């Protein structure tokens, strides 16, 4: 169940990033409109905004701040790796 939820969230993140990349919305000058079509997409979009990955122009369009996205993605990968290491260590401790 948790794996399916993680896959749905990851797909929502990819769809958001793909939308802006395909529109070349990587600067305020090239910002694009975006309307989330599902709750999970809306939540991931809000998370990107809170983390500074998605920025808003004065006229309500959005764009990806690429350096912020790369930083966010690197932090996310580190968190996932740390969780995996902890899970493996916990399993090893239980087996010992």
C-alpha cells in the first residue's frame, strides 16, 4: 500500500516538472499557467511552492527555479538514502 502511494506521489511530481519543462517555464519571462487536476498533484505543487522550487509571477503564472529544484531533489535523495540505511540497520539488528 505504501509503495503504491509513493508511486502516485512520484508520478504527480514528474507530471508537474514535465509540464513546466515542456513549456520551457524556467524563468519568469517564460512562466506558464498551471491548474492541478487532482488532489495529489495539488499537494505536490503546493510543496514545490513552499520549498521555492515553483515560483509565481506577478500575473499568477508559474516557473521552475532550476537551482532550487536541483537542491530540493538532492535533499530528497539524501533523505531516502538515510531512511534505507536505517531500515537495513534495524533489520540487521533484529536478525542478530
